[in-house]
C-alpha cells in the first residue's frame, strides 16, 4: 500500500512543511489537528465498546486484555487483526459519538486505511490508537508517555518488553505514513532491550512513567526526531 498521507485534503503538503530544521511531518501534523488527550482516550473507550459489540454479534471469542493478546514479537496474536479489532463503520461511529472534529475525522479515516494492511476495513484498535497518539500536541516525552497510556487500558502504569515494542512499532508506522524517515525494526528492538536492561527488568515489567525520560532521550529516538531515521516506510508487524 502506497504512502498517501504526506498531502492532506486541499493540497496541504505536511511532509514538505516539516523541514527545514529536520522537523518530522507527524509533529507538524500535531499542529494541524485538534486532537487532544481526552478525545483520544474517549475514542479508545468507545472503540473498545463498539468492537466488543461487533465481536459478540459475529460470535467471535471475547476480547482479552492487551497483554494477553500480543506475542513476543510485538504482533497481535492470531494474525494481523488481533483479538479485538474495529471495523471502519464502527470506527466512524465511535468518532461521531465522542465528537471528533470533522477535519480530524478525515485524517483519522485515511490513517485507518493505512493501518488496514489487508484491505478488509478492519484494524487492530490498539495498534491504530497507539499509532495516532503522537498527533497530540506536546514534547516527544509527553507523546510517548501518552501512547503507552493509551495502550495501558487498566491504568497499571507498567509495561512488558513485548508491549513496549508493540507501542513503539505502531507509532513508528504512523510516522512513516506521513513520509517521515523512521526507525528500523532492529533499532526499535535495540531501544526496548536497552530500556529494560537499564531498568534491571530484562524480561519483566517496568513503569513506563518512570522510564519514559530514558526512552525519549535514547540515541535511537533522538536520531528519529532529528530527522535521521533510516527507513522510509514500515508496517507495525513483521
């Protein structure tokens, strides 16, 4: 699937506007949208509600918690759609229910298409919502912490290595859809390994709130946000 997010409706080319200064296009987009933390959190909750109804209607197994449905590679188990997916119709209903601005609906709908790697109008809701979390205003650290918060439905404040990998892959993929040069999957794995090693929790959970500063200043993230990514286009799962 080609990258078509660099230019918005009306010919507003965000990828060109992100430079000079090596500013990422996805960061410039955060100044275009009206998305705020409460809106995305409300959207998450509504999507979970609608997706659960869709699963029940289709007589699919009940959705499990994120930590139970993501395998060690950071991919959702059971294929690219995971255990709790949302249809495009359900997603549009959720956006309307929480009052997403009309212009933001168009942007999010186009991102839905980008995340729908199989073309069946269904996406993994966690992958999508974590991916679009950097569209909120704020610093790199604030955007990363919010992405982890979006994933952390229970509010426990802790995250396992494969869960952090999942969130970072989703954010990375979304940035690539705007034409940004992004991290390779190997770089993301290195970043996660370093964070858990420094935190003394190579295979267990750690507080993302206490470690998000370390993540945001890691050389891989610094290179990414300085416009020195090494991959043009990526997908969340391999």
